[in-house]
C-alpha cells in the first residue's frame, strides 16, 4: 500500500501534457482578429525553387474577410477572400494555389511568411519548409502563365528529330 502511494506521487510533480499547448501538425498557427491560419507551411523541392503555401484559413467573423499571404519582404503576394463563418484550404482552392516564385531556404528549415487582414494589419510568421516528398508529394506548384521561363526553354513546339521513328510493317 505504501509503495502504491509513493509511486502515485510521482505524477503529482509532473505537469499534465494535455495542459501544455502544442501544434498537432507540421505547420504553425497564427491568428489575426477573427481569422485563423492553421497548419501554415511551405512545400518546396529545394532552396531557390518555387514553393506552395499550404494552410487552412478560417474566418470566424460575421462578414467576409480579405486576407493576404506573402513571402519574405512582401514578395509573391496573394489576396484571398474568405466567406464569413467558413474556412478554405489553400492547396485545394479552385482559384489556384498560393505560390512563391523562389523559396529562400532548403526544406527542413524555417522561413518567414507575411499574413495580413485589412482590419488587423500584417503579422510575420516563421513557418517550416517541407520537402515535396511522401505526404507532400502531390503538393507541387502548378504551371501558370505568370511563371518566368528562360528564353531558351521550349514553348510546346517540337523540332524534327534526327532519329528514325518506328513504322508499322
């Protein structure tokens, strides 16, 4: 009996894990007034490559919220409209992805994103950069007309090949 009492006393000096706040996801959270940014992170293949911002943006307010997400120093700014009392998932939006033209750090590092609302201003958030592998293998930047291409890149036309093509006999 004494042994049971002595052993049960160990937990009295230890904090309960359920009372400690933590992020139960790969990304981080930020709140601006009635707008919550949940599981905010960037997915990229390497430093200097394009990246995709992944998050859920929830508007707890009674009116539509206009939010802006931008890379470091306000680069690659994207403005979104989130209806009242609803949420949107950035990667699955019909209007397209929120992309960054160049991620300044390699996957496994942290980078700064700017999130803002018209009523609450701008907040800088330190977010993880995840490799576009495993769970995030389907989160890759979509091609868009605004993406820059080098002058020597192919534009969908093909030149004749010097190799013979197969023929049917």
